[in-house]
C-alpha cells in the first residue's frame, strides 16, 4: 500500500502530460493540457511595425535622394579643371588633320641598320639605302603622332661612306644630319 493519495501527477515518460494515480498503481488515463493560444492583438498594434519598417526605407530613400541632388548640383557648379582640355579644344583636335611624320635616310648603296620612333613605340630594321617604304616610295611615313611627341631616326652604315637623315613633319623639315666614315652613324631628332 502506498502513502500517495489518488490524483493527477506529471507523467515521467511524457513531459507536459499528467497521468492518474489511483492510490495503488498508474492507470492508462492521461490528461493533455489544452494548447494555449497566443494572445489576440488588435489590428492597430500589428500594423505598427510594418509602418515603422516602411518609414525606415523612406528615410534611407530620402537620404540617398538628398545625397545625389547635392552631388549633382556640386558637379554642375564647380569650376573647370585647368588640366583637362575644354570641349572646344577636344573638338579642334578631332577636326585637325593627323600629324604626318616622314623619316628619310640616304647614302651609298650599302646596307644599314635603322631605328626610329613610331606612334606606338620604337622600331628597328635592317636594309639597303635609301630607307624606303615599298608603298610610299622614298622614306618611311607614319600618321598618329600627337603634338609634343618625340621623333627620331638613327642609321648605321655596314661599310664606308656618307649617310644623311632627315625628319619631315606635315611637309616641314625639322631635322637633318650627315655623317661619314667607316660604319658611320647618323641621328636626327625633334619634337612634333
């Protein structure tokens, strides 16, 4: 016989469930508590967080709008950069004819080594005098130099003789030089 009075007690096998003790043994009768429903809230209280979230995005949107408006105004009202070309200068450069540079080297009918600047870098070649472009005739011609670009041509004879170089920019001779002797070297240089 037990000293525990009959009644509902927590079931050790199922937490949250109560089982009936009849005073002598546990029965098959169990009591499951009703689930507790969440408290009912009013419509106004539930909508408030939505409104706050909407206001947050509105504030971010307004801040971004203000930032871009101020930035646009500043860009429109700042003084021109003196280091950048003006639109008129850009248009004049676009309308200008390309700068034409012609390198010429002549002398006795000997072989020579040539080095000259191009708009894209430096080129070297080996050939016979005079230095010629097969399509253009006398001299080698390049387009695409910009004002201020350096131009130069050097040549060295493979034998003895007199060798002359000349640089012409847009039809105007800017440099001429002559050298003579065994393995003579001649250089002409200038600026476009």
